[in-house]
């Protein structure tokens, strides 16, 4: 079943590409914090404190940091 002309085939790859681009932008900050031995919880707190925007403009959470790190590892 196809969901309209902008179904998963079109939007899925666009969202994935955008998420990977955003992860690459955050890579220097994430690597810096990893080098300091920060936990994902502490990274989330630090990103929020530095006023780094999440993809949706919200607050950082450890799971959000984990997803960025998984994209960087891929």
C-alpha cells in the first residue's frame, strides 16, 4: 500500500538525510563532550545549557543524544 505521493519512500529518505546532516553539524560538540567522559544525560544537559537546538527546537534528552551518536557511528 502506498500512502500518497509523499509516502515513506519519499519522506523517509528526506528525513533521514536531514537527520544525518544535523548529526554531522553536532559532531564536534558531541566528540568534545565524549572526550571529557560525559554521560548521555550530562551531554543532554550541556547541549540544552549551550542553547543548541534539537531538530524540533525542544529540550535535549539522553535518548536524543543517543540517536545523534548512532547516526554518527553509521
